[in-house]
């Protein structure tokens, strides 16, 4: 259980508590290859406190529940991502890495971080850092160029959560950075916008040139809510796969905080991968080979 998230003195000012994940999990419709990797999920537990300000209050989502989920799905490698609600306190995220040799971490740091701190995090299993440009937390504004220069010294990549359709300088910005760049949730552009959107076209150019990686995750964040199978997101997925499947990875986004529509089912989310990528050899690259390259398994 998450404790000390909201004190009695400021409970009334806390944002709403998110719903927990759908607990109904079954074996997926296809057999996952060995070393399949879930490249995006969060752990909500002690000891990190939930910061102010923040955009949501997280429900309990401990590591043991994630392990049970992965065991059922057949996932054996994983990448835990520091959520916005913990700011730069990475202790809860790092606790997931310390429990197993098959988990890596994406931390949150600011651009004042020292080389010594970066080396310490690297030794703890961190391989990259996340910059959240969509949701508020108590972290200071980040200079991406300064941050990328610092993390390049320890071999990290930069993971960005942004809506590419509202990021007019995406291509120029990414091309100016000194590290690999990963975009969360397929660029976080809603399905009502066409794949011809200028921002999404920038993402495709970066992906095609090998300058960006993209996570096939969060389809339920992009859907218009009228397609329970998320079929309105298919055009986005197909454009990404057609452009460069060698720099795509998959993530569950468990436990799905701040879901804009109905809580997704985790087995259904994984089954989407088989629908999107019916070719088993290509699917294996996305689930196994690409994560090995990006995260260093």
C-alpha cells in the first residue's frame, strides 16, 4: 500500500486517486518468445512520497503485482520507468531493479545532476532518464541540451513524453541532442489527428533516420474512446512499423495511471502486438532484439 502520499494537512488539495489496474489477466493469444521485454511500466509503492504539485494520485501498484502479471503474460525482461508523481526521488523505481537482474530502469533527474550521481544511478541499473513535457510535477524546467550532454557521459538515452503534434521543433531539437532519444506512447498524438500531421511526420523522419526510438504503448491514451479494440490507432501503429521496425519496442504502461477512457485489460493490450505485427520474426525483433539493443540486456 502507498503510504504517506497525502498528509492529513494537504489531503483536500491532492488530485484525485486513480483507479487501479484491471486485475483480470489471462495467457495471451500468442506465445511470447524467450526474453520478451515490457519496456514501460511504473511501480507505485514506498518509500518515495508523491510530490506536490502533481496531476494525479497513484493507487497502490507494488512490484509483486507486476511480477504476477509478467509471469502470466510470459514476460521475462522489463524496464521500469520513473513516474512524474515521484519527481526526482527514484528510490521506489530503483527498488524494482534491485530485486532482479532482468530489469533496467529509466530515472528522472534534472539538468543540475552531477556526474557522480549519474554514475551511482548507472551502477544501480539505470540506463536512461525521462523528461515529461505533458504532466506537471515538482521538477524544474529541463534544458534538454544540457541534460543530454551530461547523460552522454554515462551512455544513457533520453526518453521524452510529449505530444508530437504540439511539439513544433521536435525534429530540430532531437537532431541537436547528443544521445539516443525514445518517444513514449507512439508520440502521444490522439487518433483524431491524421498521420499526415506535421508533428507526426517529424517523428517518422527521425525514426526513419535512426535518430529516435518509439514505444508501441498506450493505445488507450490515443483512442477516441469509441473503439474498444483501439482500431482507430492502427494507422499510427502501421506508419511507425512501416517506417522503421528496428527501433520500436513494446510497453504495457501498467498500472495505467490517469487513464482517459475505460481501464484497459493487460492481456488485451499484449494481444494488440500480434494484431499489429502478425509476422512472428518481426514481432520477436520488437519484443526481444530491439530492447536488447536499446537497454543493454
